[in-house]
C-alpha cells in the first residue's frame, strides 16, 4: 500500500506539472515560445559584503575578486554570480555559465521568447526562482526573488542580468510580461551586467516589482507565468505599464 501511495503521488505530481505547462502555453500562445517550469529555491544567507565590494569595483572599472581570500588576485577574475549562495568560486567571465550549470544546476533555455513559470509563490521569503536564457549569442540570468524589503510585507522582484560586461548589456533590451484575466503588466528595460550584483539591482528597485496582492492577481493556483523577450537595442529606457 505504501509503494502504491508513493507511485500514485508521483503520477499526480507529473500530471500537475503537465497541466501547469499547458496553462502557461495557453496564456502565452505566441508560436515558438518555450515554457520552463521553475521550482523555488530557498536562498541561503546572502553575502552583502561581497556584493558591495563587487559593485564598487565595477564602478571603478575593475573586475572584483572574492573577499574570502586575502591574496592579490588577477583583476580579470570574477566571483560566482549565483545570487543563491555565498560561493567562494572565482574565474574568468567566459566560464561563469559553465560554473552555474555544473555547480549550481541552473537550467538554460534557448530562444528569443520564452515563458518563465514560477511555482509555489506562497512559500515564505527569501525565495528565488532562477534560469539562464541563451539568446542572440549571449547568456542572460533571469532572477525572480521573493523578499521582504519591509518586515511583514514580502514583494516579488524580477530582473534580467547579462552574463557579460556593462558595455555589452547596453546593447540589449529585455521585456517581462504578465498576462492573465484580461490584465497585462509589462516591464521593459536594459539588462544590467552580472558584474553589478543582483542584490544591488533589487535594492535599487531597477526591476519589475510586484506586491503580494498584485502577484496573486496574475498568478494561477500559486504559479506565476512571466513572458520573456530579448531584443537588440541602443535605446536606454525603462517602463512599467498596466
């Protein structure tokens, strides 16, 4: 009976996952869009000191070195850019993607337009939903974070970071779109470089920000579908419209 119950539960989970996938495709019906179901990960203790150091170094035009070591480092080395962990890894920018995939098991999708389906939005903060997006010859990191900027008032923050330099990031525009129940919310902006640190972007509010009631308005049974599109652009602007 126990074996039957476990198997039956696994089948139900699979059916539920397929149903979520179908609903996301129904909402975002544009041809060629890929749907990625992303499960949440509870964030470990952040390392604001490392991020602050990274941001300061980037503003000075110097690629940061990890604060876990006291030795002098190659200025071309960058620390781990995964926002979930205080990871001591560092390496060249060209191998950041390999590190994220192999060490942190972050999935990567191909295509100009995809649908990011975040599950279990009800989980307590802090919680992250993360994927990598390969498009136009570059890799981007999409981060959706549930975090309390004010005690007792969790908010959702979504941003797209280019795994590259700030100069390269300025060549692109990304769009995040929520569409449900005849309502549409869109955020369009220039992506930030991964060298600038996700925590800093969220602290500055330079991203799509949803309060709990707004997130629930666009969610479906605890899942939030976000359409993602990336284009090349020289225009530096951002907007949020409803």
